[in-house]
């Protein structure tokens, strides 16, 4: 009997410990587009977009060192600076908690940065829970990224650094994956401009995304790192610089990126132009961008 009581007690202790290990929800709301959830756990504050309960974190902040970039893919996105280490006009599609535009703003305080976020509630949450603040050179536009980029192209606006990091609760919106959209992005790039796109390495769209980027930009740098499910596409409107040319800018960027935890010196050796996708896959277009491909590859 005593053993049974002890066993029950241990079970409840384990249940209690498991419950305590769960992230604490400090904010939750339903916006026009999604459920936005902010949690805290083990010194980190995170934002996620729930289509179904328990979605993946979109952005996290280390409360002990807010400048440190928490996610591998966020750090990886700065590999694009190897191709253009002194951007002057920057466009970031997708705000999240604001870690990417804030880092760029701190590194390049004189650069003009346009941040595109379709969901006004995300902007409010980023301000209230992730210390995001606009300033004279960094402005948020509550607008669909495709609409803004299309209009920018018609005005003749150009950017030398474009980051595509617009995710819904599950993946990138379909209209931001197509050939037509990427052509609009290419049209707003300067001759030495760089586009950096965050995608998933394990998505069933992997082959389709890859051939679509190749169709629009030609050869691009495919950037993957062990231990992360993301991959970064780095493309330019012209020819890619040789990999050997990346080492000097990596050295120059090492100190500026060190406070953010970006191991930029490792990145040149991780970039590749070798296709690891099916080159016969169908290109994504405005008429063909099927959502059922979002299922994970088996």
C-alpha cells in the first residue's frame, strides 16, 4: 500500500514538473489573419502564429541578451551581406518580433529600411512585447508585401538588400512564391542588389521553389546548415560573385555581427550553387501554386 502511495506521489510530481516546463502564455489574440500567441520559457519570449494549436515559434527574444539572434535561420539570413556588405536601401518582408530589421538598423543606422507586415496586430505585439520601435530610417508599412513591391516597381524604387521572411502560421503565402512575384522583386533590385529568402529545407515545395528562383535569377547560392530545417536562398539580378570573394567581407563583418551571435566566418564554406533539387519540377506561377504541396516530404 505504501509503495502504491509513493508511486502515485511520484507520478503527480512528474506531472507537476511537466506542467511547469510548459511555456507560459503571456498574450494571445485573434487578428484578422491568425491567432497570435506570445509565450515565455527559460528566459526566452517567443511569438507564434497558430493556425492549429501548438504552431512553431516565428520569432524569439533572449530576455537576458536581447541583441542575440535566437534562431539559426535568423542568423543565416545575414549571409546575404557577404554579397553586399554596405546596403543603403533595405526592404524586409515580414516583421515577426522585428529581430532582422532591428539588427540591420543597428548595423546600418544611415540606411533606409522599409518593413512590410500585412497584419497590424503583429506590429502592435512586436512593439509591446519585443521592444520593436520605428525610427526616422526604419518604417513599417502595414500592407501585403506583393502589393508594396509591385507599386515600388511601378514608381521605379530600388533596393540593394531585400529579405523575404513573410510566413503565415504554416508557410509562406502562395502569392509570395511565384515566378511573377519574384520577377517583381527582381525589378526593384539595384544592379548589385541581393535578395535573401528564408524557406524550409523539408517542404514538399523545395524542388518547386528552387526551379522557380532559378527561372527568375539564374544560379543562386543555396545555404543550409546542420541542425536546422531552414534553408536560405541568396540571389542577385546579375552573376554571382565567386565564393573566394566572400572571405574578405566575412572578415570585415565578423566584429559588427559578433554581438548578435552570427558566425559569419563559417558561412562562405556553406554556400553552394550545386542543385540538390529535381530540376524538372514544375515552376510555381500565379496560376500554379498548389497548397497541397505544403505537406512535408517523406
